C-alpha cells in the first residue's frame, strides 16, 4: 500500500540556506527525488522484479515434475482447455478494465475509477471462481495436493497465483472503499496506478502459466 | 538552531488539483499515531533509521554470542577423539543452528544495522524512503530469530545442516519440529531482508543530497546498494525452496519424496541459487566498511574508486552464475561441472581487483594503526587466504577431494570470519564515536584484535590440514585410530583448533569489556575524531534526530573531506591545508539550519504486523486456529497501516513548554 | 499548487504518451485474438512448429501487457531496468538449472 510519503517525509531536495526557505504552505511540494521518479513506483517495480524470481522457481518446479504422476491422472486426463481458455480470457480482460480505471483516476473521475476497479475485481473473482471449480473437479477425479509430484507442483504454482489474484481483489475493493470515502493517503492516481501494476503482473504470470502448463502437452 | 516542527496537520500533499488528505481527525477510530520520544515506547514504535540501526546491531550481537556458544560447544566436542560432550543428535542441531544463526541472525542483520544507520547519513538524507517499512523489517527479523531459537526448548532445533538438503531433512529422517522452525523462521526473516532491500534501493536511488551523483557516493553505500539488489532477487528463490519444504513437511506434498519420483537436486539448485549470492551479501558490506576505513587511516583517497565500484557490481552480477560449484559432487555431469568451474574461477578476478585497490590505497600513505585500521588490514590478509582456498575449490577435480571436508570449513571461515566479521569489527571501532559520542579504548581494542587474529588463525588454519587429510564435516566424533603422526597428527590439530576457538572467545569478550568500560567512563569523542572523508561525520555525536541541520550540497567524492581541506600552492608543490574544522562546519550548519523540518511519525503498526507472523508460524506447527488468529491480526494491521493518518493529532501532544504553538525544538 | 507545477515536479514519467482509452481497447482485442490463436494451435497439429509458435505468442502477449498496459514503454528507463533485470535473471538461473536436469534434451 502507498506509504504516505508526501506528508510523512519532506526532504527539501535543494538545500535552502537561510533566507530562501520553504514556508509552511510550500512544504507540500512533491519531494523532488534524485531521479525525479516516485519512491512508491520504484518500490513496486522492484517488488515485481523480485516476483519474477518467485514465480520462476514455482514454474520451474512444475515443469520439472509435470510428468511425474505414476498411478494417478496427469494433465492430459485433467485439463478442460475450453474452460481454462475462457477464464484466461476473463483475466486478460480484467487487465483492460484496470487500465481504464487508471485512466479514469488520472482524469480525477472518482466514480468512473471506482466503477472500473469494481469490474476488475469482479472479473478477477470470476477467474478465481473458475479455478476453484476446476480444482474441485480435479479433486473429485482423484488428484489432490498430495497425490503426486505433478499435483503438488501444479496446485502450488496455481495456488500461489490464485492467492496473488485474491490479494489483488482485496486491494481493489479496499481501494474502492477508500476512494468513496475520500481517504486515499497520498496521490490517488498513483495509488490506482501502482495497484494496477500489481494486477497486470498477476495477469502476465497467468499468460505464462496458461501457455506452459495447459497448452503445452506433457 | 534547527526547528523540527511537530508534524503538521495542514494538508500538505502535492499530486494534483484536488488533493485529498487524511487528517488525524478524520482517521478511522483508534488509529492515532504514537507521540512519545523517550522511553521504551519510543523504541518500540520508532521509525528512525538510527534507532532501528542500533536495534539491529544489538540484536545481531546477541545472536552472535549465541552462535558463538554453539561454536564453542562444537569445538569442545571435537577437542578429543570419540568425545561425549554432545550426543550425535545434539551435535547435528548445534552445527545447523551455529551456521543458521551466524549467517541469518548475525552477519545479515549486522550489515542491515550498519546500512540503516549510515547509508542515509552518507548520502545526506534524513531517513530512508519508507520509514515504517524499515521498522517492520527490523521487528520481522527479531521475531523470526526468536521464533527460530524457541525450537531449542520445543522439541529440538533444526538438525539438517544450514543448507537443509532433502530428503535428509524431511519428516521421515528429521522428525522433530526443528526443521519446521527453521523453514518458517527463515521465511519471516526473509521478509525483513526483502522489504529492507526495496527500502534501501529506493533510498539510495532517490534520496541523495543534491549534487551527489552515484559516482560520488561513498563505497560503503555502493556496496550496500549492490547487496540490496542481490537480496531483492535472491530472497524469492529461497522463499520458493522454503515453501516447498513447508508444504512437504506440514501438508504432505511430494516435492522431495524420492519414491514418488522427486529429484533431491531440485532443493540443492533452489537453495544454492539463493545461497551463492548470499555469500556475497555477507561479504560486500564488510568490503564497503573497509573501503571507508583504509583511506581515512592511510591519509589518502581510495585508490581506483571506479574500479572498486565496478568490481563490486561485477561480483554481484557474476555471483549469479556460480552456484552449482556447491554441487560438484552431486551428479550434475561433466558439462555442468565444467561450466560452473570456469565461472567460479572468473569471479576471483573482481575480488582480486579490490584487494589490489585496497593495497594501493595504503601504499605511500601515512598509516595510522588504529584498531579499525588493524581490522581492515586483517580483512585483506585473512580474506585473501580464504579466497585462495576458494580458488582451489573452483577446480572441480580438486574440489571433489575437498568437498564435505574441513578444508571447506577452513575456506568459508577465513572469508566469513576473517572477512565479514573483521569488517564488522572495523565498523565498530570506526563508527562508535559517531553513534555514542565516546571512543572505544584503543589499548583494549588492540588486545581484542590480536586475540581475534591469533584465535581465528589457530582455529581455522589447522582445518586446511584436517580437511586435506580427510576429516569430514558434520561428524560428531573423530576416532583416535584415524589420526596420523607428526605433522599430520590430526588429534593435535583438532585440539589446537579448539584452543584457538577459546582464544577467539576471549578476544570477543574483550570487545564486550571495551564496550562496557567505554559506556561507563569512556573518553568523550570529538565530532570527527579520525579526520574522515564522508558525510556521516558532518553531524553531531550522535546525529540529531533529523541528521543534518542543512542538507549539504555535494560537489565531489569525499565531500566532507573537501569541506575541510583545500589544495594550496606552495613552494614545494600543491598541498592540502585544513581550512575548516569539524566543529566549525557543525557551527555553520547550526547557524543556517532549516526551519521547517518534518520527520516521519512513529507508528504502532510495523511491530503489530510483524508479531502476526510468528503467531501464524506457530499455528502451522501446532494449531490452525493460531494461524487464523495470526492472519486476522495481519489483515487488521495491514489496513491500519494503510489508513492511519500520517501525523498524530495535535491534541495527542503535550502542550509545548513555551508560548509557540505547534513547534518543538529538535532533540539532539 | 496548480496542475502544471505538479507536472514539473513529477518529472513526466507517467505523462509520456497519454493514450486514449480506445487504444487500450484495441490492444485488448488484439490480445484476445492472440489468445484465441494460441488455443486454436492446441487443437491443430503443427508438429515441430507448435512449441516455438506457442512460446512466441506467449512472449508477445507478455511484452504487450508489460510495455503498454503497464506503461513501461512510455515510462522512465529505470523502471524497465529494474523489472527486466529480475525477469532475465530468473530466465537465466532457472533455464540453467533445468538444463542440468537434462530437461531440454528432448524426449
């Protein structure tokens, strides 16, 4: 979440010497950073860079173990490509609605921002719902978390992704609530943008998972 | 004098035509921010990087002593053949926890302490980019470390070695909860490292004083920057490994179940892809400290600043390509082994560059053999020895003989103790006056140093022989009948190593005595006792809460030095002449002090959020109910953090003593 | 504080090229089409061409979302450096590790 960097921390970037000081009203100036870039945005991109290593490890584990399921169903028996294609499409479209939310936030249109944020959350929830349905089906077909190396790896990878989506949905809904009560700490457009970055990242991880896990035959 | 205003309730947000602002009066319910500046509460809720740095340092030193006791127990067990001081089971726990403690609970947090305290000062900033996140990171580290160590009392500590190879450390072969404490504890401390890394990178990139380009930053700050990048990318890898381990042990996943088709090498790859950058994470901060100390006590600027910077970055970069040298005997196959062998040889080069630059810094300089300087020179010597044995490991055929023997133990203790720890101690003696306003006693310091040098060489030197003669690592006993004769009488060398470890312990004890005596009656330190070069010395002892009365404008590398000295032409050529003293510079600062300094407010939520994590961790081991309870605290604390006002309400402060409303004087 | 002052202070990283919503909708449609093609490929038999084609399409979608939806193409290069460092590092270490498992040795 956004650190209230602006009021919380005011470093005058240019050292005032004596007289030409900031006065009380001026310390609200966006603190000019050494790079000119926002602290929060830098932090978010760093975080997303680190998440590449996280999901890379989970994807690699899956790719290594996808074929190890002696005596129990494997990908070929389980996948419902049409269903997963539709849910992938839904998640992809949620990225679009997220962009529209950011756009609305940059135009200072709170109502429209909230609308698109809510639609994004709804699409995300639909995706998660489809996954829950999918996993439940697999479970009843005899593939649980502990069944085989393939299943442990699959549920871990998609589970981590699903948790990330869920966290994203919670953040989106919280943001809707905060915006509607006009209590956004810091730059509202930036907060929406940064949550948007997180959301898109979760989407691109799914782009990779959908291809590598579902579309490439084991 | 600087006037630090009580954080203002005037809306002060930029960001657009219609800013919204969470005034403290609008804050949801109970989210008032703490206001105390003294007492235990001011430590518990602080977001001040200096206080957090001190807390990191004190906690790390306590873990150092715990890890040290674990080491002494190991050495006592190995002092004589077939010894019975420790049972085999306890011995396994001892070496596992010794290493885990030293790596994760001492060196890493100690470096975090140095970085937290001094990076903002060195770049001319007043705090880090995300002060609450900083506090959160510290409490995560502390609670994670404490959680990990409660395993001693709750069924036994982890016993699979600090690298926890699978399937040896699975529930089948390691049934106690120790490994669970290990995996969960390190997840918690990992969060500290990751958030700290993001924080420090943004701080260094974004909060440098005007005029301080990246190539004008002190080397310590540069090395810390490289380390944070290593952390940001390495921690997620071990996070994956630890999750797989946790799912395996606590939820029945199959990841390391060989019967189900698992490959034990998966763990090794994941662990060492983290583990090798990790060793550079451990050493680079000390390289940075030494790069500060050597020029100051050679009365010369660092030789080849650019080379030292680029070699540090190169070490960080190439360090990602060598991890499988920890796996040469694991069955990787000749092609992989050859590739990693070559890459490992390559990484010696940038380190060698640093050694050369440090040596050339001293060459022709006027050396002052203060304790800080002794530890720095000690690092160069001891790390070189450790580096040389490291190069022998890179040759995979010879590593095949060396691996899992005491030769490896010798190598990494030379580089870690002679490298990382010596650098940390150099930091103590160098920066103590700035942090505490007192000088550590130099006589005691020299005894401290020499006992540590003799102690460490006596402890770890013989291990080269022990290893090459075949004594394996991680064995609870060594049998008398396998010891040789004469120079290769391993019984002698084992005993020598044990004696050395006790000498080491005495050396460290002397350091603690030094600290205690200095605290009670140490000499008051001047502002700039060493006539140093970097900006952290442009402050009071200790620095004021807001660090600098005036944020300096930086014109050169070693800016502080150039504030004091000017080059003057004389008959004998250009000479450096001191034109201003530290005291004069400080007085100038105070005379021109900023009058509207706003410092970040303390907060309850970092520590509350942090405490949720060990609660959830205990829940994973014992009861899902606890995990749920911890999860609820986690969620609530996150929301509270996000929604709390950025400042405390006016009414929460005591009325100011003087008539001026809304202002309070800067606390020194 | 007027909007123009705000713009100066912010340093323009997010004001590079403010695309209209229609642009993003077009991109989304393109992404949907690529997804449909990917799924279609699953049912066709392209033989040896299947894997490379699929992976290329995956990368195209990935880069499109990152550059356009996440605005990375229009933002300051620093963000690209930070993100792509992580991405390429991940690719490097994990592909290398999988290679040691003879994962890419075919069959």
